[in-house]
C-alpha cells in the first residue's frame, strides 16, 4: 500500500517537474524563434514601404496627359 | 406453442438483467443531457446511443466473438474452449478469465475457434477495436484539433505557457488522490488506473481516451464519460473557483493588445514543438506529432484542402465512431460499480485543482510583472477545454469591467493547456505504461 502511495508521489513530482521543464524550454525556443523571424524577416516594413513610395511616385511622375484625361472625365461626369 | 415459447425465451424482456436495464436508463440520461441540455452533444449523442446498444440483451454488440460464444455455449463448446486455452475448468467465468489473461497467440487461437463455431465479434466491439484499441481515433481527432488551433495568441505571449503547465497540477494531484483512496482501502485502483483517471483533470477528451486505452482500458467508459461531462460543465464548475481566488481589482485588469504574428512564425512553431518533443519526450510523440501535423497543414497555406478535411469531414466521421466505441464500454458489468463513482468524484476534483492552480500561477506572474499587466482570470483557461474555458475567462472579465475583452488573451493559456496535458500524458505513459 505504502509502495503505491510513494509511486504516486514520485509520479507527481517527476510529472509536474517534467511538464514545467518542457514548457519552459518551449517558451525559450518560441521566444528565440520569434526573435530570429523578426530579425531576418521584418514583416510589417516591406508592406509599408511600397505604399509610401508608390504614392508620391504617381503624384510626381504621373503624366500631365493622364491628369488632363481624368479632369476631362470628371467634368463630363459632372455636367 | 413451442415456437411461441422460443420467441419468448429469445426476447429482450425475458433476458434483460437489472444491470442492463440500469445502463439503458443511463444511456437515455446521457441522450437527454445532450439533446435537451446541450451538454457536448457531438459526443454524448453517439456515446449515449452506443451505451444503449451495448446493453441490448442477447445481441452481444459490445462483446468479442469468444465472449459471445461463451455466453451461448453448450457444454461441449465450453470444453473445446478449455482445451484451446489449456485449462481444465469448463466454468464460463474461468474460461473468460483465461481468455482475457492469455498471450496474444492463444488469444488469436481462441478467437479463431469461436469463428469456426459461427460466432463473431459484435459490431460495437469491432468499432472499438478499430477506433480506440488501435489508438487511431483519438489521434485523428487530435490532428483535427491541431488544424483548428490558432497559436497566434500563444506566440504573441509565450509566457502564457506557464499557465498551461500550472493547470496540469490537477492531473497529478488526482493521481495522488486515487492512490490515496486505494491506500485507505476505499477503492481499488492500480497506479495505471490512477494515472488514467488523473488525465480527466487535463480536460481534454481525446487525450483522456488515448491514455485510458493504453493504461486502463477497463475504466475507459467511465473516464470518457466523466471527461466529456465535466468539459460540458466548465461554465458551471470554474466561475465559483475563479471568483473565490481573485479580487475585484484583479478581475478589472485590462491587458494590452497582442502583437501581430507573422505567417513564418506560425509555420515554424509546430515544427519547433515537434523537434522539442522528438528530443525530450518521444512518448508524447503520437499525440503532439499529430497535433503539430494538423497545425502545420493549417498554417502552411498550401494544403488548404487537407486542412479543411482534417478539421471538418474527417473529425466528424471519427467522432461518430469514437462515440459509439466509448458507448460500447458502458456495459453493465464494467460501469456499475464503486469505481465509476470514485472516477466521477476524482474527475471533478482534478478539474477544480487544475483551475485553481492556473489562477494562482497567473496571480504570481502578475505580481512578478508589477501587478497590473496580467489578469488572473486567464489562468483558469490553462486547463484545456478549448475554447470553453477561454470563453468563461472572457465572460468573468466582462462582468468585472465591461471594456475588458480577455478572449484572445485566454486563448494563449488555453492552447498551452492542450500542449501541457499532452506532455503530462506522455510522462504518464512513460512512467507507468
């Protein structure tokens, strides 16, 4: 009987210890993985960059012809 | 007149035993809870119906060919079984006992002998063999759960894994409770039984069934019914414990919004978890391997068809057979004894302790982090029961502060609980399997 109880106690100590060790390691691995990913593939910036550079490009390099066509279209639509 | 007598002697009314009658009532009760009260209907409908079918007198749907043969056997047939099994007694109980304890080769020979005499496995027995005894159904369901799980909240705040770990204390405390009851002479559980009962505290149906099928198949029916009933009762069991252990001010704590998680991180997480399992605890590999596989299918984005099947069609098919198979274990001789009562009591204790430990851990982490960044209510979600436990945390948070949306924060510990209970299951299988 006492044997069974001590077996249960061992299982509890080892089991709980192992679950904590494993999940602590998982926290470490996950954090490290996230840091590496953020470092080598900065996700949000590439998305933001094209939109910022794209807008002024249209404004500056947009041909006068295009502006004229659009203006004409708007006038036609409004009249 | 003889014909009429034969018909009467073969009827259910003539043959039904009290135990079978009680179990049919239990099956009807499970159906009532599922249909009327909406308790985990996806599982309790098949389990309840399977339970009723398993107890139909003389049909022997839940029994193997040999058990059916012995039930109907003539004295000559029993003598034949005794010869195959190498025993001298022709008492049906002795024959069955010898059959259950025999080696695999003798077991097969006995089954073939029964087949030769035109006896076959019951339908539910076959379902059980294919779905649960092989370990397939719980693992396929785990794959589907993986495909349904979004690890985003966990990745945004990896520390919530500690909450999932703390809540597993309920499992091990219950193991101690079960062996304690045995030491006091109140129950008769082996250490394997105790481990299988403890897993109920993980609040994870497939894990509980998987562990029970490996460690303690004779208790599987009671353990599965307890696990699924208590999962349905999460919204009733947890809130009183959560209110008792937290202060009004703590429940009002608002948490900062979670950061955005890139797709690459979500793809790498299941792979990192798999490698960690492979290195440290191969015994948890079946459960966590399937879980990671399902999650990778979801996140990688190139096999949407497979992911869709795993989380919808396949999991539904498997659930039907899993439920019926669990129902087949609800036969009177296995379910109606004091052990079942003990399992039901220990199961709810396991649940309560798990919830309490999760909350205490969250309070501790909150203190460490300065006292105003982690709402202890999310700790209770560390027992798996996805997503019910997280919803309970959210509801209590809203009660304390109507601007306090904890759902996403609680999903972190919630999925951490799934990983935690699978790890705990691996440890159990390793140590006592």
